[in-house]
């Protein structure tokens, strides 16, 4: 749609002219340095600064041939140091780094453990025109993704791979969790009437959690439609169109839920593992329509109609639900979110799940998040299907540790501390009460960014439940293994692009 900017070469005449101009600048600099009236009251930096400043003033007005004359000077000018260029603290920084001058040159600061990261590279950067513009990004287009590899030594309770409902064993090995791509265009209502869309694709051992398993019946959209390859699966978790005008936007199609704090893409949360509440009580995706209206700078409201939970362009068991909520930004440090999906939830029966989230920044480096979810439904064996192939309906509620809850309450608390720009520490404590049984998890770990595009996340997860320890599932080949009353160690790496 948009062509890449073609490189232009400076002809021989221009090259000769630039050589002559450079020679003239060097000669003028040498004469200025030899001027007997040039004193050094505070060292040689005073005179030399003027020499380099004069040279810079002349050079910045020359067209280097890579940009049009209109944008050449502004593109170069922010990179002229505002402090003395021969000051060692300016060139190398107080700790051996060269900070950005006027914010225009980036930074070469610090060690790999404490320094500044700079800006990450993204796929859309391919379309930079060399003059500070990007024809795609400047018109609202988005393009990118991530690659995630992870390892867990034991199952963590996830029904889509590391819990009772298993196609194959996924723990105890290094896996490609997510190979993720997205393409879209943001609908910007500030421009008047505007349009947009988004398409996401994912491949990996997490693929089945992004699939529309709420379709239940095979062959619809991305569920049981030839997209599974052993423990690896393809998913198309988002495919929607959007229109916006002013403060109102409406998207129609297949999209992620707004319920809950944690999300399917691994880049959306601190930990490798997820809440039990997220895995087993919240929806992942919906098909339908959702409107968003920004009432003012503090309040944004959502409301729409969806075909139950986890469906993809398909209505199962007369699924028909309301999806909505609001986000209230009380101040720059306090944020409150409420969301709900209620009605005929499709494969989860009739009912509702309500989610309340309070985010609080207590200090510049310390913040907390508190979440409270309540699920109530009339789910029975006859009310719906099951999320994975190979589990007959008789297994639906009877598999030990089945985690397909009829009713549940989840209470989750997070705390985060920014050690520096590269290191962040976090902890998560969860109480999950489902159908009369209590489950507990406590997770803590670190996020480390050696470069702007890479995050490494080691973690330790403790899981326990009174009078509940073992299960036998499809992926265990009939073996009885421990799930709760154990410690799970995991680590992953996410590269964004």
C-alpha cells in the first residue's frame, strides 16, 4: 500500500562541493585555533567548543542526500549537543555514558544491569522514512508481535495445557509458548469518523487458550479445525473491524474479553504463570460487538452484546450475553476497573462473572493491584460442552481438580517494585474458592530486560489446597500426579518485535 522511500545518491558535483565546503571549515577551524587572542580561562574547552559549534552550524545546513532539504536540518538539529562537546561528562556521562542531547540522539548509557534501555525496535520501524516519519504509523497502522519460550518443571493448574484437561504433557520441557503476530489500524475518533481493524495470530503450546473452544462443536473457526499439531496449536484470537467518531468507538467481530486483569498474550502481565481464576473462571475471547465511550478524562464506559464466552463467529447453546463495565481514573496514581459478562454464557451455562480491579501507585517505584472476581452459573454436565477434544461430558465436572467451576470466588493481590530501568520484582497471592473447595497460590519472581526488546522472567510458584492434591487427566496417560501442595519453578524469555 505504501512504498518504501527510495534512496537517492549524491551526484559527483554535490560530492565535490561538500568536500570543498568541509576543507573550508577545517581551514577556518585551524586559523581560529591559532588566533593569539584566544585565551583559555578555564581550559581548552572554551575555544574548542566554539570551533565545533561553528562547524556544526555550517554542516547542519548542508543536504546530506538522504533526506529532502525541507527535513534535513530539523532531523539533524536535535543531535547538536547543548552542553560543551569537549566536556568529558558530556561526551561520556558521569558514569561513562553519553546521554541524549535535547532528547534527540538517544542514549548510550550505563551497564547491562542498570543503564537506560532506549526504545524497542518493532516491525513497523521497517517503514521509517529516514526523516522522522513513518507512513504506516503516522496513519494509525500497527504491526508487531513477540516470541516466547518457557519452561516449568511441574504442572501449574492451567486447564489448557498444564492441568487436568490435557492433550499431551507440556511441563518438564522447553516449549515455544507463543509465536504471536498482529496487524491492524487504530480507529481515531479525534479525526472525526475513522475506521480500523485488527487481526491476531498465535502459534505455540498456548495456542489452545486463544482458540474458540466455546464453539465446542468441531470445525468452527479455529477450534478442532486442523489447527492442532500435538501440543502446539494455531489460534486466531482476534479478528474485528472498528469505527470511531469523537469519543465513541465500536468494534464488531472476534476479540479478547475485557473481564479480569490478566490476558492471553504473554506480554500483558508480569508472570509466566497465570491465576487459577483467569484459567478456570474467566472468559478469554468473545464474538459480538462492543462499544467504548470516553465520558471525560477520568471515566470510560464499555457496553455490548456477545455470543456467550469463548466463541469464534459461532453461537453455541443459544449463547447471548451482555459484556460491559467502566474504567475510572481517580487520579494519576489510582485506577478502578469494573467488568461483567452476564446472560446465557454458552458452554458455561446461564450466569455471570463480575470483576473488580483496583490499581494503586504508592510511590515512584512501588505499586499494587487488587482483584476480586465472582462467578455464578447453573453449569451442569448437560449445560454445555468441554474445552478440549477427548474429554467426554461425563468428565466435565467429575475429573479430580477439573477446574470447570459452576460457582467461584477469586481474590488476587499483586505488589510490584521497580528496582531500576532493567529490573522489576513482583509477587502475586491468590485465594480461589470453587464449588466448595479452596485453592491457594503464591508466586514471586523478577523481570529482567537486558535489551529493550527482551524480557527474561524467572519465577517460583507455591500451590496448595486442603484435602486436594492429585488428579489423573488426559495428558497423564492414566497416571495420578500431584498438582497442589507443591512448588513449581518456571522461567521464560519474551522477544518483542
